[in-house]
C-alpha cells in the first residue's frame, strides 16, 4: 500500500499568515525562532534560527464535535511553499517517537488505533492501520504534548 504524508492546505495557511483568526478566533502570536523545535505544518520543515513564526490554535477537523481536538501549532510567518505529498517521513518528524492514531470518516478517533510509535516505524504503522476499513486517515501527533504534526492518507 502507498501512503502520503500531507501538510496543511495553502489557502487556510495564507489566511493565518496574513493575520486571519485561528481556531479560537484569536490573531496568531508572532515570535522569532531560536532554531530549536519549531516545525512548520505547511512546508513540513523546521523554522530556521532568526526566522519569524506564528503560534496559533489549530483544529484539524471540519466541525466541532467531542473528538475535534484543538491545540497549538507553528507556521512560518512569511509565506512558504507547501510540502509535496510524499511517502517518506517529513523533515519535521525528528523526535524519537510520535502518537499515530486513526480516524474514521466521521472524523472521530477509532478506538484501539492509537499508540506511541518509534519515528522510523510511522509509515509501517500507518500502512497497517489502513488495512482496516474503519480508518479514513491517520494523524501524527507529538508524543509529549499531543500537538498535531501532519496527516497521512492512502495514496
């Protein structure tokens, strides 16, 4: 099976970079990166030392519902190129492990699908999850803070 790691779509990211409101209706906070652990969810690259970035509340679900988690993410403050949809791990996934969890077509967690997975095993775990008919897509989230990193879909 072929999978694809997917970054945030460009249109909503551009709105945020231009001062649009985040998931809580707030203007994103603007900071300067120290080059340590600021992963942009649009280009899927780390934000370089000295570059401006945004911190904002993000909800990677289309509707409010009990499983629609909202949390902090980082984006480049300046426009960046959206990452290509790839089979391999994005640059931002450099921690030793991540939460990998499946969601159904109803955008709700599929119980029993989540776990803390070593980074090098994320793709294999996603492929295994996609063998199930009840998994529509997979999230990769920080194992320490549960922050959304990216989405995985069937190619």
